[in-house]
């Protein structure tokens, strides 16, 4: 690995400084800061991006869903399972599911349709008694929905979160006392209520203990999907707890030094149903180049398309956006034709199809989604990418087995206070 300044990398690799800045800002390459605060770039990483732009294999489908075949498998409980992105990624990493909880009937049907042997419990998670699984589950995992959360701040730990879906996740951990737990949420949780919401959650998880005095060491990190074998820029806050009697550091996946382009993910995608743009929107997007957005339109059309949003601050980079073959997709929403967050195909003026959506989230082509087209888009848009969950599962496996720990990043536990 050779690290160079942006100007030196530009000269050596014959690529403009502006392009390197755009790639860095867009999450295509990763800069590192030296002691003086200057950005340094890995030339190998830049060259890999250049090769993706220069060569496109039109004969081979390059889409890959990652899977291991470990000899030792572990047991997991999956809460707020959705369409199964996390559950499938963990399964591919060596975890068998004791229970999957999901309230949405379409998502529950998706889980049953694709994995008839999974124990899918449909309904309110608050009605589930997790105590029968005590001592059985190695892992409790849950992407608790980021609904409104009122910070209580009375120092009661676990009790401060009562009435929230996070509380149900913490209750499951408390009743099962697994060796490891993994919580997942949006990156915005870091800033919610000035950071007090996350602090309350961490304290609640630290306060969990059993009659033997076992408790959890807890750490968190934001993972970026585009460096986890996923053709999408998607950031998720991951909270990991390791039970105090386990002599293991808290491990997180390391970012890869490459990206998966949209070309690799969907250029050979099987045909499937998809939404359509209204005629007026299609006429506008016909004028947007690959990788472009509303700023590539004539000014009068910008004003007409954006309406009142034109005068608002912020980049509005998701509006009238046509994706680029050479980059990962922007974060998928629950609808590719949704106003202000359009996800237009790189070469055709249409929204991404359902199967393209699924591939961008690294679901395999044989994973079917129950319900209407809109229900399918919603399930996929809300999912954790399968390959990202696979890497997370491998990190948990390393915590449990002690094997290959040097492949992962060790994060220090947050000091318990109060």
C-alpha cells in the first residue's frame, strides 16, 4: 500500500485532483489523515476504481452473495427481521436461527416463503417470552426501528427505555443473556437529542446482568456498506456487546479496500417488475447524464422540477438523480420513483426494478418478496444488506471462537459510568 497526497496521487496516476476529491467526497475511495491533518490516498485503491471505469465485463455476471461453510455453527435470535437481510447474512456466516420476530405480514410471509424451516413469529415483539431461550442462543441481533425516542435521563438504565422498541431488544438480551448481542440502527442515532439517546441506550445495555453477575462490555461503530461487498452507499450504526465472562475483545468488520460498482451488481440482472416514472419526470430525467442530478438541468427546469425546494439550503443530491455504472448506488429508499429521492437506472430512463433493488442490497436472485410491488420495494429498502450482515456475522464468529481475530478491528468497550 502506497499513500500519497492528493497532488502526488494525481500526478502519478494521471487523474485530476477534482476527480479524486469527488471520489473521496462520494465515498468511492477513502482518504486517511496524517498527523498534520493532510489527506493521503492509497494508490492501489484508486487504480482499482480506474480499472472498473475502463473495463466492463459484458460476458460474465459478477454479482456475488458471500457465504462461508464453517464446521462449527452457532445459534441466533433475530428481532425486527424484516425481509431477512440480516438473518440471511448471518446464516451465510454460520448462524442458525432459533427465532425470528417480525410484525409486518408481508415481510413475515417473505421469511416463511424463502426459509420454510425458520421459526418466524409474526406479531408484536412485546408478546414474546424469550426466557425459554436462555442459555440456548449465542447471539441476539436486532435492528430496532428508529421510532421516536424520549430521553428520560433518570439514570435508571434499562428502565429508562421502557415503552420503546429498543426496550424490547434490551429485554430479549436480558432474558436470554447471549454471549454476544448486536444492535443496528441508522447513523443519525449518533446525533439524536445531542447524543443523549444513544448514551441512554448504551447505559441500558451496560446495566443488564444476571444472577451470576455477568454483564456486557459494549462498543459501537458506523459501518459503510460500500466497503462491505455491497453496491450501495449505506451507513449503519452497529452496537456490539460481549458478555463479561468471554475472554474476547469486541470485534467489528474491517472495511475492504475496494468497492462494488453498480455495473458489477446489476448489468446482468434478470428482468423483473418495476415502477415507472410519470411522463413529465421521465422527460426531465432523459436530460440527466449518468452520475448526474438536478444541477445538470437548465436553470428554468431546475426551478420547475424542484419547486419550493429550489430555494432551500442543502445539496439535494438525491433529486432527479441518475445513478452511475462505475459507482455504488446511493442509499436505497422504500421507492425508487419517490419524489426527491429518485433512483434512475444508469442507462435507461426508468426506476430500478425490484430485482435490481434486491441485488443492490445483495439479496440472491432466488430470494422472493411477498406482497405487492410497493411492498417488495419497501421490504428491500428497509433491509440491512446481506453481504454487510455476512461480514458482521464473521466478526461475531471470531469473537465466539477466537479464530482469525486479526482480520477484524478491535474497538474498546465504552467505560461504564453512573
